């Protein structure tokens, strides 16, 4: 998020890190019969944040998204998603450049130019129709590409699953967003809110996909997906890898 929302999220992240540090002396498993996962030393605290996020999602986000879906024509919702996706090409370009991947960086620029012109400011994804598909990239992936360990798994207030590495990269990613430079600045907040609604709309009803413990399912899905993205789709070395 950006503007006033960015300040709030930054404060929230700082507080969450402080609370995690306070809890670090006594990591516990969710069940007496289950050994703590070494990737998730703060599971007890993370589960509490997860429960809070779930309440916010069920009581606030989902009702708003349901209204958004009911009153907005599908062609408009698709255009909104394409618009925000097009804005992310700048971040994709910067991170592919930092990873020394010139071909991918050039493709990001090509997508941005094509969709910003022929696609009416990014509302229409002309590039994908031409076979030039997006490859999302963020600073957390860049750090992982250069060998920075993910660190412990974390669940952030409002922002959801993350790791220590990805959390530290959030501010960099926000700074690279073109929305931050939108004038007047006061409208940054409203654009950011629309972006959150669009993101939640795209996620859909993911509860139907989950099995077993929802917390563990989301943790495993997040960690495996991040590893998948960092390796550009190459399968991990773990033989027990499950494709979520």
C-alpha cells in the first residue's frame, strides 16, 4: 500500500517483528503430538495472527469483494486487474535487471510499452494475446536468487504469509510502485484500496482448495510457491514437493 496506508502497514510490520522477537524464546507447536517445524519457529504466534487475518477477511474483505463482484461488469473487473498487473511490470523489470536477466527485463519493458499503448493504459492485456506472458518478480525473489535465506516463516497482520526475507523486501517493492508517484497524493489511498479489493477478488474462494489444517496448508503452499518462483519454475530438490 502507499501514502497513508503505506505508513500504517510499515508501523504494523515493525510492531509484528517486535512481537515476534519477544516470542522467540518459546516457540511451540500447534499440537502436543506434532514436532515444531524448524521453518516456522513462531508458529504459536503466527497462528494467532492468522486467526485475526481470517476474521478481517471473512467480516470485511469478502463482503466488500462480493459487492464489488455483484455490481461491477466482468469486463470492468478484468480491466482493473489488467491495469494493476501492467503497473507491476516496472517492478518486474527492476528485479529482473538486478538478477542480471536482460532478456526477461527486455520482455517486461515490451509488455509495459505494448499494454500501455495498444492496451489503453494497461486495461487490455494485448501482450499476453501476442504470446508475451508476464513473469512476476519482486525484491524478495531477487534476494532469494542471490542466495539470501528465507529466514523464519511469518504471518503478517493484514498482509498474510511471508518470511523474514520477504518482509524486509516489502518496503522496496512499495517504493518501486508507480502508484506512489500518482498526483494528487491523496488519491493514492483510494487507488491502493481498489488494488487490495482486486487482489482479494482474484484469489476467489480458496477455502474450497484447502484440505487438513488451513494454517499448514497455506504455509506449505506459500513456501513452495516462493521457492518455485525464485528458481524460475525449476522443481525443488525436495522429493516430497507437492504442487499446490
